[in-house]
């Protein structure tokens, strides 16, 4: 696995429908399991989001992250990791994730 610093702004254009969760300092984890988005907050409460992500968005977001860190992402390189100043992003390829492509975003907001 390889981690690399992202040189991006944490913008709505980059994170798309996930952007409101990325900006929410009360959300610590955004997990997509191939079917649903699960959120964890500062109180360690875990709940399912009503938001659904399209396959097109998942593919575009994955390619955006892979291109930003200049790392491959496919079944032979199935884990993609990246960091911003406060976010850690991990994407796991559907060939090794039971429920489909998975995305984990850990938000470490400034306190």
C-alpha cells in the first residue's frame, strides 16, 4: 500500500455528493461499502446515509484520486490510498471487496 499527499482543495467539484460530509466537522468517517454510505460522528454513533452514489461518480472519484496521486488502481493494484491535510482516503477494488468497490474517508477535523 502506498500513501501520498494530495495537492487538492477539498471542494465540492472534487468530492461531489460526499462534499457535505467532508465539510461536516462532526463526521469522522465516511464509509461506502459498494451499496450504502455509513457515517460515524464524533460521539462514535454510526448511521446510514440516505444518499446513494452512482457508479459513474464512484468511477470518476476513483480516477480523480488515482490521477492526483499518480498511482494505479486495478485488480492487480487493488488498494489506493491518499491524504490531504485532514483527510485519509482509501479505495478498495471490487475484486477484493465482497460488496463492491469500497471507499473510506477518515476526517480528522481541527479541534
